[in-house]
């Protein structure tokens, strides 16, 4: 589950819909796009370490769960993007990459081609140029599992640099380290909602700061 940053959220939601539409058209797609998408935007297969599912197994599981879309987020590679082509009529697939820097991971959501560099940390100053590359391709930059308690798993960059933040990864209760920070991430999202400025007319804050 991801939280879209309130700033420019409407434009980012529009970009997310375009990504889904692109996934449909480029792979044969479905005849009618749904108004709401149920999907998983952080999925790993055998091309990532600590993952063992094939593309066929992921697709079967996604369809069994009633998903409309998934994003292929292999670690630091786009080599597996072509593996999804045979499933274009079954599922919307957003091509992606998980970028594992030394001081936090992020998703390059909608990355059609070209690997985004991951060989730097927060002190190296390499993040902004890489985020710009993703956005220039109409992609979204998502901070992944920001409180994962292992070296390189905790996000060292400000949330404000990203289009969205992942606040729930995998099972809520898990022994896997990259899923152990869900409670902290969800609590931080809640604090952000509570601190959101209210409109001048006294109405409730915009619903754009909602999970997607």
C-alpha cells in the first residue's frame, strides 16, 4: 500500500492511471479499463534475491487474488520486462525497477527501459538526477519500505523528494526484515494526515492523501 504525497497528488494519480493504460495497450491489454484498480505495486520474481516465484506463478497468484494490475520491481534490473508480454491479456503489468541504494530503497514505477543507477548513498548527491530520469519518462518515484530494519533498508532521504511512500509491504505480521517496518511506516503516514493543513473554509483536508 502506498501513500501519495499531497503535493501535486492529482497529477500523480493521473500519471498512475496513464501507466496502467500504457500497460494495457503495450501488452495487448483489456478491452475496458476499470475506474478503480486493485493491484500490487511491489512484486519480485526469480530475478531478485530472496524471491523464488516465476512470472507464471506470480500471474496465477495475482488473478486468484482478484488483482487488476501488478508492477514488476526486480532489484536493479529491467532484464525481465519481456517475460511479462505473454500475460498482457490477463493482467495489467507496470514495468518497474526497485533501486537499492546504500541508504534506502525506492521504486521507479513505470520505467519502460534503462536501468536506474543504485550505487550511491545519501551523502553522494546522486538521487535527484535519478529521480528526474524516472519523471522524464512519466514514471513515479516511490519510497519503498522506509523503516525496514536492516542495512540499507531504512530510508535516509526526505519523503518530500518522492511522489509516494510505501506504508505496507507484504504481510502485516512477518519475520522478513523488509516487512518488519510496516507498523512504523503506517504510524508515520497517520501522523502526516493529522498534521495536514486544513482548507481556509474549515472543511476537511483533501482526500488526495489516501492510500492507493
